[in-house]
């Protein structure tokens, strides 16, 4: 098998992994995403072995790389969307569930207001 054919095979496998990643991002499965990230790193190492190849006339490789770029862009946008959604949820929870109460000290006097929230914001 020629080096270009091996590279094409690795790139096709990478496309499969990126498609899996897209499905996992849509489902929101964090554990599966961790496993897929490890797979991606393995394929990146495999692809690095082909860095010094002359690919000026390898149209199939160029096409596969373009497909990988498109999938990576899609996955990046899905990741940004998920992070934005989580950020909005956290903001909504911390605003709507924060309230202030007057409390009594052990001496029976009213002490200052204490903030109560379901999200610990002290960190």
C-alpha cells in the first residue's frame, strides 16, 4: 500500500471519528466526548507521520482534508453553542434563586442579610 493510500485511510478514519464526535455533541454526552477526544489525538499523531509528504497532486487527500475541516468547524460551533447554553443556564439559576434574608443572631438581634443561592458563587 502506498503512503498516499495509507494517509487516505487514516483521514477516512478521522472523518468517522469526527462524525461520531458530532453525534455525541448533539446528544450532550460528556463521557463519550472524552473518549472520542482521545481517539482524535491518536489519529492526529498518525497524521503527523505524513507531514513531509508531497501532496500537491493528491486530489483525494485534499478532498478528505476539506471534509475534515468542515466537520471540525461544525463540531467547534456545536461546542460553542453547548458552552453558551450552559453559561446562560448558570446565569439564570444564580439570578433567580438568589435571595436575601434577615437572620437572627444567637443574642436575638437581627444580623445583616445573608445571600442564599443554589449555586456556590464563592469560588
